[in-house]
C-alpha cells in the first residue's frame, strides 16, 4: 500500500483504508504478556533455545507493527 497523504486519496481509497482491520491494544498486550511468561518459564527451566527465541521475535514484530499502525 502506498503512503500518499490522506488529502490526496479518493473517497473509495479512504473508505478502504478505514475498513482495514487493526489489532486491539488489549489483544496485543495479552499476547506480549503470554510470550513473556513463556520466556520466564524457559529461563526457570534452563531451556535456552527456540522456546526463548521465538517469543522474543514475535514480541518484536508485535511492537513494531503497533508503532506502524499509529502513524
């Protein structure tokens, strides 16, 4: 999707942009909290590896995705 200013978009393009689904902040916060729980469990059980790295990657993607939605 191109990043044209809103003043240059047609009515149809504005409606299409408004209808795009956005993640709820509560859902995002819940997922991040769950993934932090998985990381803490992994650290307590001394199982460093994919069980620790995968949630870190997903947390990063959720945080950067939410910043892009705010623009």
